[in-house]
């Protein structure tokens, strides 16, 4: 009997968790949450994540939300993809949280102002795209001299980076990660991992609304509608 349930939409944050679940070879059920339809605001989901964001995980009665909290919870529970030595764990946590507090929110804001904002705001687009570029430059320099973000060992920090770097084309267009060759090399290596391929198959197996209409804008940005 499956005791784990992933609340999932095909977002970068959900995808990184899916990779870890497959890396750990854990059986899990999937509850699709169509955020374009506003299903993240339904009481049943808010009971799992009061913040109304995907992903969320229920593991035999234990509720965890926020993708990086889920990554750390599962890695610690199963003793894999997280260093045991404190000094090496500190290094991994530094890179993991650079993705969490740098690449993730700035990528999200860049995508918002490039694709979702109802008006063209050149300052906002420049601000967030430039910060994404700056963060990728830091990651690129690291990966020039290190196989993985935390050193020689593959960790949840790498899964976190993959989740957002897989969407880099949505910010940079056709050139993608060409300006960051070490990150691009990293993504090629990641694409060969069976767990990444399984996560992409999970994404392909679920259909979500893709039209950015008034209903979707209200679902994604309800605070704007109420302003």
C-alpha cells in the first residue's frame, strides 16, 4: 500500500521533488493540482499546504510543504543525497539555499514579468533577468571546478538546480544556457540520469490547463485581483 502522496503540478519546484523520489526509488501516488484552474486554493489542498503552493508531500501522515523542505526531509529520512559530515553538509546547504533564495525567486519573477505581467515593464524585466544571469554566473563558476554543486557527491542541491535550469529557455529564449557552459554541461549529465527521465515522463503523463486567461490570472495572482 502506497503511503506517500505528492501534490504535483509540472512546475520547477514540483519536478525537483519528483527527481528525488525517483532517485530514492520510492513508491508514491500523485495528486495533480492544476494551478491554472485555481485548485491550489481549494480547502482540501489548503489543509495540506496553508500557503497554497505546489509541491506538497504527505508521507504516512507526515505533511511537508515547500520543495526544499521536502528535499531535505526525504534526504535526511533515507540517508541519501545529503552529506553526513557537518562541514560537507554546510557546503551542500549553502548551494542548496543559493538556489532556494536566489535562482528560484528571481527566475520566477523574471518569468512573471516576461510572460505574465499585464503590462510591459522594462525596468522589472531587466532587474530580474540580470539577477538571474548573475546567479547563473556564480553557479557556472562553481561547476567549472566541481562536478557537482557540493563537490564530488551528487546531492539534493543538484536536483534543486536542475528543476529551475530546465526552464532557463523560458527566460533566455533560444540561447538557453549557452552563456553558462558549465551549467549547460551539468544539465547534459543530469539528462542522462534515469530519475530525471522518469520525472519528465511523469510531467508528460499529466495534462494541465495552459491558457493564460482571466481565470488563470486570478488563480495565479489572486492578491492582484483583490488590489
